[in-house]
C-alpha cells in the first residue's frame, strides 16, 4: 500500500508536468503507465516473490542476466545519494514551520517589503520573486550565491545537519528490518491524502486557481513530438512505482509464495496513478493563484526546477488559517513519505549485498557496521548536494543519470525475461504462485505477455 502514495507522486510528478507544459504530460504519462509501468511492476514483483532473493541473487534463474541486478544496484546508489537531500530539505522546512509567523509568509517581518505588490525583483535576472521563492532560493538552497555547476561554494551546514539526521533515521530503519515497518505504512500511506485534500480545498478557493487547473488539464499537442516529454513520463512512472532500482524486487521477496501478484499490481499501480493525478491539483491551483498575483501566464510563474513543489506547497500552507500547524503536518507527512521511499531503495542495496555475503545476516555486529559505513558514505557524498550550487548537481543526477539508467535497466530486464528466460515459462511461474489462478487473472496475463514481448520494449527503445 505504501507504493500508492510516495514522495515521487507528491514532489516529482507536478514538477515534470509543469516543465513539460502541463496537460500534455498526462497523455504520455498514462500511456507509459499502462504499457510499461504496470507490466514491468508485475514482472519485478513476480520475480522477487518467486525467487525470494535480492536483485542480484534472484538471477540464479538465468545467470546470464545477473548484470541487470548489478545495474539496479548502481542506479539505486545514485537515487539514494540525492533522494535523501529532498528529505533534508523537508527537514529544514519542518524545523522552520515551528516559527510563527512562517518565515516564507507575508506576515514575517523580513517579507513586509516583498508583499506590498506581491513580488520582489531579482537584481540579477529581473525576475519576480515571491516570499516563498526567495526563502527557497536564498535561505534553503543558497543558489543565489552560486554561479553554476562549476561553483558549488561552501557546504550549507544547516542542510548538512538535516541530511545527517535523515541518514541516522534511515540507518535505524534498515537496522531494525523491513518486517517492523508494516504497521507504520498504514499511517504514512493514508495521512497524506488528508493533507492533500485540505490543500486542494484551500487552493480551489483562491483567485486565479482555475487558470492553473486549466494549464494542468489542457494539452499542448505540439509537445507530444518532443522525445523529452516521453522520457520524463517513463522516468516518473519508474520512480513512483519503484521499478528498476531493486527495492520493489527485494521487498517482494518477503511475500508469501502464493500471494496474488496480479491483484496487487493492479491495485497498487492504479492507486499510484490516481495519487499523482490528485496531487497535481494541489500544486496547479496554487500556481494559478501565483500567476494571478504576478499578472503572468501560469507557464512563466515559477522556476520549473525540481524545487517547484517546495515553492507551491509552502505558498498554499502560508494562506491557511493556523498556517504553522498545517505546515508542521504537511512537512512531517513529506518527511515520512521520503523515509518510506528511501527505505525501499536502501533495502534493494542491502539485500543485494547481504545475499552475496550471507555471513553478514547472521552476525549482528558485522551487519550493523556494514550498514553504518554504507549510510555514512552516502552522507559524505551527499554533502556536495547541500552546497550553494548543490541544486545544479542534484538536477544533473536526476535528469541525466538515474532517469536514463532506469530505462536501460528495465529494457534489458524485459528483453531478458521475455527472450532468454522465456516469457511462457515466466507466465507459468506466475500461475504457479497464484494457484488456483482465477479466470480474470489468466485473461489479464495475456495482455501482460503481449506487453513484455512487443509493446513495452518498443516504447522503452523510443523513449
């Protein structure tokens, strides 16, 4: 159930949708979801459940494909490296939320001059900045003090401490083990919907919100010819569903052998898709209001960088009655979602290593030392991403390393299972697990089989 609402749904989906022109992104997103996301989710879920092993050892069924597991490990390492930075940002906002008034609201003394006409002027670019944008760019990132990728500048120690706290929490989670997190997921998977509903209701009552919703739902058909839109749609599907990083496969290995993977796939992917679409309304209603205040089109209202959600969501929170209370709840929610997401990715890495070195599982001290060294190494590498120019490195990894890597890995996984292991044998493995297999499962399996052999590899190749 935790996969239905993840950090990628609340943070990454609106950012990619905005970057690619609003409504047009929904078309390739839904196509990629049904033709690549759902079939690959079932493939990885079934592979992990049937093999009952991590992303490297599970390929004992076809040793020729073991490199896919190693590739998953590499991509998962990059994802963990920069995804915990998002949790650090969230932690920073959570701590700032205990101030009253909120430091990014118009009620804060430092913002009185900025809110007279709704915007401030950036002296270097002439671009209008709202208090939320100014807080994000100057107080959180410090990007205003960096000239680009070549100029990272000093480490921002408040963010570095937040990053350290996030890695300590992740270390304690993976040390305790996956089986202890089941009950926590019931809270972390349902609480976000309540907060999103509140933000959507508040956003809908703001002036100009319909302008933002229209931008969100109205497609610009000319953009469909842009390959980047399809690539972003594919990467968002993989991120939100956890495909290709090994975490899904590792967690599926804990399932009972006779668990109905087809039913789980349809429920989780459907809920995940609806959550992404639902979260978009919260963001774009606020962007519409920001565009109305600035007197510009929605497409020009904010920077389309990965921090878009950290501008739009705080903007909405500052407009709520009792804004500090709702801000604490929201960023606590975002923090829990981030921990859930990163825990899954880290589980893929640790399961792969522990499967290859089984003595670490039985020796508690050695396992603790290994996990501690792993988390501390990630923390040291992540310090680059919390410098003044860290957002440039963050965007570089997000756009050009992990996204392309996920597409390559899932393409080879699909081809390997379909043509080397054998798609008929794989379908039979699924039927053996879902025994007795209901008639509807057999019919749905025919669709998945066609996707694995023809449609999914084709779409992955062209994206």
